[in-house]
C-alpha cells in the first residue's frame, strides 16, 4: 500500500531510533584512551594544522609520521585522514576525547546517510511505509555489528569512517546528475581509504541490473567519471609512494590467500565471536610460509561460486537483477580487503575491514525483509530481527570497552588467545610503560616461546629487540655493565652477522647468531634497532658514538624528535651546551613538539653559561636533562676536595631518580657522619622522596 505521508513519518521515527541505539551502544568509547596504532598515527603525529601539514599529508605515506617510517606499511596513502587528525587536534586538543567524539559523530553520520541510501534504493519514490522500517533494521545490523567497535571505539579506526562518509556523500550527490561534486567526494573517499575503489564497478552493475537499456547511458557515464577519478588517484599514489611495497605472489598462493580472506570475513560477518582484534592470525609452516585454514578457503570458494551463479541466473531472470545488484555491492566491497595484493601483515584480515562491505550488505538484507513485511505481520517479522540487534549491540558495547587502555586491551587479547606472541609482545610494551620491567620481560619470554613453537622468525626478532628496549629503559644509569651489555648485543645483532650476540643484563641472558639476511632485516628496523642502539651509546656515556648513531636516526626518521634530542644530549656530555641548543633549534617543525622540553632546559638557568663554576653548571644541566650517570660522575668528589653540599645533593638526586634508594641512604648517612655540622634537611627530603621515581631493583 502506497502512503507517502506515512512513509515520511516512519522514516523520521526509524532514523531517530536507529541513531539513538547507535549512540548508546558506542558512548562508552568516548572514555577510551589512545591504544595500539594511536601512538604512531596520532600521538607521534603532533604537527599543528598548517600549510606544511597539508603538503606533508599529500607528500608521504600514511604511516610516515613523526618517527615511525614503517616501510612495510608504505602502501597506505590516506592524506584526508592525516588532515582530519590535525584538524581534530586543533579543535579539541591533543587528548583522546576529541578523536573519539569525532569518530562517534562520523559513524552516526554514516548511519544516517546509509539509512537514506538504502531507503531510496528500495523505494525510489518514497511511497512505501515499510521501506523505512526494513531499511532501519538492515542498517542497524551494520551500525551495531561488533566489527564496528574497531572503527568507532578505537581512534585509529577513523579511515573507515571518513571513507564511508565521503562515499555515501558521493552517492547522494549522484554521479549521473552531478558528476563533478560526486567525483570530488569520491576522490576524498579514496584518499581516506583505498578500499572504496570498487565503487565504479558497482555503479556499472547497478546501471545494467536496475535500469532499462534506454536509461543506462547517464548512469554508466557517472560510473566512468568515478573510474577516471580512481585512475587519477592511483597515479598520484604512484608518484608519492615508494615502489615495490606490494606483491601478488605465486598464483596458487595468491588464490588461497584471497579465498581464505573472503571466507574469514564471511565467518566474522555471521559469527563475530570471540571479540578480538586478532581474529585471523596467520599460521606458518616450518619454512615460515603462510598456511591458510581449509575452512576459510572452502567458504571463500563457495561464496565466489554462489555469486557467479547468481550473476548467471540474473541474466536470464529480470526478477533476480535487483538482488544480483545488491549482492554485487557486497561482493565487490569484499574484494579490496581480501588481500588481492599481499600486505605482508601478521594477520590475514581484521574486523574493521568489514565496515564498507557491511555497509554494502545493508541493501541486500533490507530487500527481502521489505518483501516479507509486505506478506507477514510486522510483529512476527521484526521480533527475531530486534532480538538479534539487541544481541549485536550488547556485543559491540562490551567490545568497545576493550579499547579503554593499552593494558586492558592486550590482557583481553592474551586471554582470548594465550598463544598469540604478538599480543603478548604488545602486553609487554604496555606493562613496561608502567615501569614494571620484570613483569614485562616475563611476557617477552612467553612470547618468544610461542613464536619459536610457531616458526615465526620475524616475531622472534621483534621480541628480542623489545627485550633489549625494555632493559634499556629499565636499567638504572648506574648499571653501566648491564647497559654496556645491551649496547654490545644490539651492535652485534645488526652490524656483525655470523658472530654471537650475547646479552646478560637485568636477569635476562640470551645468545643469538644471525646470518646476513636476518642481520640486514635488523639493520632496516629504524625505531626498533637503530634508535635503541643510539640510546645505548648515550646511556653508556659514549658521546662520539652516540652523535654518529643519532645522526643516522635523523637520516632514517627525519621526524622523530628523539634523534635530535639524543644528538643534543651527546653534545652536552662533551660540555658543548651552546652547540646542543643550536642543534635543537634547527630541528624540523614536525619534531618541534618533541624537542621543546630539552630546548627549554638548555635555554634556562641550569644550563646557562657560568665561567666561574663550570663544574656546577655541568652537574645542574645534566640533572635538568636527566643525564643521571653523567651528573653523578661530574659531581663525584675526590677525597682531597673540600666537602661541597651542592655536589652531594646532586649525587643524591641522581641516585633517587635512578631508583637507587639504598645507595642514596648510605651516601646520606655517611655524609652526616663525616660532617655532623652540615644541615642535611634538604638532602634528607630528597632521599625521603625515593620511590616516587621509577622503581628498580638494586
């Protein structure tokens, strides 16, 4: 029964209910912090919004942020998202709330546009009162699916949201009627996430399946316009991105990879359990080659054959063509995220990859639901659907909370899959960030055992380097033997293939012998190897070596602030404070936020030139820059020197900051005994504060 007025009323009511349910489901995500990739993509990418930011966003790959140039992910080109992050920071500040708020707002906008798109697709004239109901239920399945948690409750899930929002805007503008505005919106969608590349083909299928021959030309022309935009964006990508970052692989392996990806995505569509961000970890054989689950390959093959069967049947039966058109959107949306090119990642696919395919699936679900609503009772038809939506919403509500903080996320992942070495390494990083170094190293050991059992050589090397980084951060400056062991271990790993690399520090002992290929892989790891090696030279008071190695860090990671700060600190060790200050002043703008503290210290009173008291200046400046061992050695008084309370106070401060509480108390007690007339009140307060800094075992 046609009733345009009722259709409009139902549409408003259904949309309001849909948006309310979506907002309530993902509202807990507003309290989430920064987790996982947020550190690289958002926290480290802190350049202010400016023309330089615009140029940099379009002139580099997505992961080329301040200090995290990951060559393995250099195939992602998403300048719109990079600019969105900068705009969010400018509007809301650097905290996580603004990013999560914008994610939720973008998801709600996508839901609203998706509802309008599906309703118009089912009922172009807006006459059916049941079309809004069927559309709302189908879009709710998309909006509330547990796979949405990664995109909405995780700040780094924004690419899916922006791509979908801009794509729906392009479709709403209608390329057949307004080709230029639609082309612009589609270009921005492509520059948000590559997976919208399927849309020109889907529009061409729509024109062939849903339009009579006499009306197809403008719709095919609109699809051609978007295809031209796709070619232009691909050309831009080719100019910007490094070559050779993607591979197809051998035909049989590529076919298995694609079919397994399709099968797993379908399985997660209809059975999104357990709630995890690591649902498709790749198994490896004895040669470290990927092994794909037979179940997923079979399911993917069955889907491909079924889709081809529907296409053949639709050619003969016009009644099947609307269904075939809807199915083509879902199938084509799956292809870009089904690994047609090998990304070289540790897992096959992720739930967030389903954002666009599930959006395309909405019309496929809504069409048979609308037909059933026309034949059966509304209550009978909608009751099971609403029960399913409640279950999906409950799962999404729970999953969104897993992204609250780094420690909670990875503890959950380890509880889901205790044999996942990558989850354990991430958990170790989270624990180490809380300065619980012994517990973090224990997790690394467990990860290394799992990686060894699974023939995951690359993960083993990641674990070894993480263990060295944790030791480097956890060892006190006073433990020069342990720090020296870390330094020689890192140096041997990358620079001396064929020679044993030995590590004996912090209760951890290991020995590795790497070949040339493994050593070359280690040397290529800028943030994981080159930077810790430079840090170890600085911590072991080898300023000339540190200068050279931090210069290499600056070359590899031109936006990483630590490359410039470390080089400046090496100059401070050489008592060249003015050169250190000038070096930081020359740091590029992208690194400016990260060097600001060290630069302000070098400009401040503790490091100011003091010709009459050069030793005191050196000690003050070293403490202000947290060069604890350098301060301790500079302040150490020889027996023949007169007692200097200021130098002793500096030594005690260095001990306290190193967490060496017993040593600090012994120094204080000895000084009180030797100098009974000394007013030790201030020194006593310093020693009493021990424990407020990072705790370490002595």
